[in-house]
C-alpha cells in the first residue's frame, strides 16, 4: 500500500486561528485588504476555540444554505445581477465538497459549475482569459468556478514559466477583467480554501487507500505537494495583487470541513441579502385578470 511521507514543517500541527465568541455569530470571513491580513501558516487552517459542537455548526450551516436557496429564488427572478463564486486551493482542499454541501439546496436551473482543467489546444490558441469569459454567468445565474483563471498565475510562478514582468501584467489584466465584469453587474466572491500540510497528507492518503476515492488521486499531486513553500508564496502574491474592492479574496480555514462550509455559506447568503433583491413588478396587462 502506498503511503505519503509527512513534510517537515514548523507548526505542522495546525493549532488554529482564534475566533472570539462561542457561537457562529462570531465567525465571519473578512476580505483580504492588506498584506498583514494574509495568513497562510498551517495554524491558520483551523479555527481554534470554536466553542461549538460539530452538530451545532452543521445546524447553522443548514440555516445559511436555506437562506441561499430562498434568496436564489428572488435572485433568479430579479435578473439584475450575476453571481460568480471562485473556489481555489491546493489539491484536496475541499473544492468539490464545498460545492456539494453549500449548494445542495440551490435550484440547478439557476446555477452552473465549471471545473477548469489543463487548457486544450484550442484554448491555448487564444489568450488565457478567453475560456474563462465563455463561462461567466449571465444575469440571474450563479456561476461556480472549481479552479479558475488564477491557475494562470499560480502554476507559471511555481514552475518559472513566466518572467516577473509577465506575471505582473497578468495580475493587472485579471484585475481589469474582473472590474469590467463587476461594472456589468457580475458580483464576484473569491474563496481560497486553506488547508495545512498535515490535513492534506491525510486526505491524499485516503484517496490512495480508499478504492472509492482512487479516481481523485493523480501522481502529480505529490509533485505539487513537494513544492509546498513555492505554492504558498504564489498564493501570497496572488492575494496581495488581486484582492480588490470590486472582487475581494477571502481566506477560508478549511481543515475542518464543517466550519469551512459554514463560513462560505454565510458569506454567500450575506452577499445575496446585501443586493436588496426584489421580484419584478407585474406586467400591467395582467393586473386584475381572473382565470376562469
């Protein structure tokens, strides 16, 4: 049986980030708005002193998921906005699980999930944002990106495929692209699912050992894991350069799946509520009509 060797790390245990308070009302993601707010240590991947049971967190998550479902109904009818949700993170960070749990009650007619793999030859013949723009949701729709255009700044930086100038240009291009989207009624939420080295090792090992999860594992996951520090630096640069007022990044402590789901669902529900959604007024031609 294959096994993963733990990578040496100071603070690999993932002791956790402090959140004041003993209930879910005290837990809220804050947007990355400065370098000092970027915390990517192993200890930042888990909430410490939660003060709640797992069942209580699950119950609170169900409440937020129900809010999302209710708000989506109005969001679809309102048709003034589109919502783009970007999920990014290391291998086994929980992107698929987040989609499955947080959007379980969403009407599939108003939601589309796009998983971006390695670009095809046809996609490579265009600029790197071409394939992204094809999948931007139209108004009334929620679009979820499982990975995204940020692969085009993360991977090239880690593998030295672009010069520093080219990377800086891409950060600027992405910021301009996202600003254009928001100016055209696309609301953007970007979540970086942050897990510790230890947690990733356990999840990858489970994929190797469990026949029902073998399909999720690829040998390249181990190569990426061996470049842990390089990926951390790439994520730090990405957050620094592309968390903007119009398209902020949120760092989600994702070692605990239940807490991860709660934090993301709460952020989405809060964003939808903040849009002041409304049903469109009735067509004057139907006012007073009676069906016989």
